[in-house]
C-alpha cells in the first residue's frame, strides 16, 4: 500500500506564502503592539505623577529649608471644604504677587497650605522667624562664609518666601527691621510672600507691625484658620 500522498491531494484553496517577500513583511511589521486607550491613560497619569514629584522635590527640597515631613505631606491630597476655599483665596493672591497672612489656631493646616502653594509656584524658601533671625546673627561671627546681605538677598530673590511662626520672635527693633526689609524688598520686586502666625486676629496687627500691615492691606490677603484642628481628628 502506498502511504505517500501527492501534493495535489491537498486542498487547492489554501493560501501559499510567497517566501520571496518574507523579509519585506518582517521589515514592515510594527516594532511593538500599539498601546490600548487604557494603557495610554495609565502612562499619561504616571508621567503626571512623576512630574509632580519632581516639582515637589524642587519646591520643598534642597536649599528650600522645608522640613522633610512636608515633602511627604504634599503627596496626600488635602481635605476639608473650608481649607480648600481658603487655599483658592490664598492661591489667587500668590499668583498676583501679594502678601498672604495665614493666622489662627494651631493644627488647622496653615503650613500645609503654604507647602501646597510652594509646589504650585515651583520653588521657594521656608524659614521660621526664629531661624531667619538666627541665620542673620550667625553671619556676625568671625570667619562666617556668609554676610548678612547674603541671607537677605537669598530670601528676597526666591520665587516664594514663607516665614512661619511669626509670633515666636522677640519683636525687637532689630528683628522688626530685618523682617520689614525682606518684605519690602520682595514687594519692590513684585514677588509673593506668605506669613504664618499662630495668633488671634486681635493680636495679629500688633505682632506684624504697622509697616507690614500696610503692605498686606495694599496688595495682600489675611485668612483666618478657625476650624477644628486636624491634629485632634482621628
């Protein structure tokens, strides 16, 4: 019995591959399978988060002076309707290069808001009032590599300056002059400044001083934080 089949026995409707065009077919084939709309959306979101992370590090890292905890804090979206409304009001004034005064009870998110605004701007300097004055005084030491003007010029030039805990200072004539000088320099350069104080409204004007209050009234915004402290919430 002959077990060999003849080629003519195969179906005649089968397509025959032209091997002479195989190399061209391989060359014409796409290098990779096109991404689906879902995959494209995921890639776009990943790029957005990576860019936000880069901006966060630039705004809150390096020489900015921000405590490390705020670099972690801004990774979590803030919450609270009143906080969000206050943020929009502060954001509007920062974009107009004004002075924003955040004051009120502790733990209501004043410094957290300033950190968000620093990320929005893209670069900043953060100092507590006490640290600012100590840095200036440190330049008076023999052998200091920095001068008083080096400190003042750096804070005057930065895109956004945040001075926190304004109430924690001696309110001496020397400190008042330094504070007024920096704010006046930034005002003249059309750069925004954020002042933060854990003070009641009745004590705020006296603590800031007439010159700063006048600047804030001219092109500024005062926002009171009087809601429940986030630190007291579970």
